[in-house]
C-alpha cells in the first residue's frame, strides 16, 4: 500500500479506515495470485512473444486504471 492511500481513508472515512484497508489488502492479494497464475498460464516456453503478451496485458491494465481515475477520480 502507498502511504497516501492510508491518509486518504483516514480523511474520508476515519471510522471505517480499518475495514476499507482490509478490503483493499484482500483485493491486492487476489490480484497478486491472479497475476502470477495468468503469467504462468501464458508463459509456457519463455519465448519473447509470450513475455511481450504479458507486458501488453500489464501495460493495458495500468493504462485503463489511469484513464478510469482521470475520468472519475478527484483530489478533493
């Protein structure tokens, strides 16, 4: 977790910070398991094309997350 996310939950919902952070940690663990499993499924032989596909999937997820935040996120 990033320190800013802890500060944000404390500012937005101090009485629910523990619950929100626990849920976020749970989602992080699920994402970690899913990413390792997906990479293992794609990378059967270790060829450069398989690694390129893993990179493209990862870059796409990060790009879509950034676009989602730009559209719906707020610093207020």
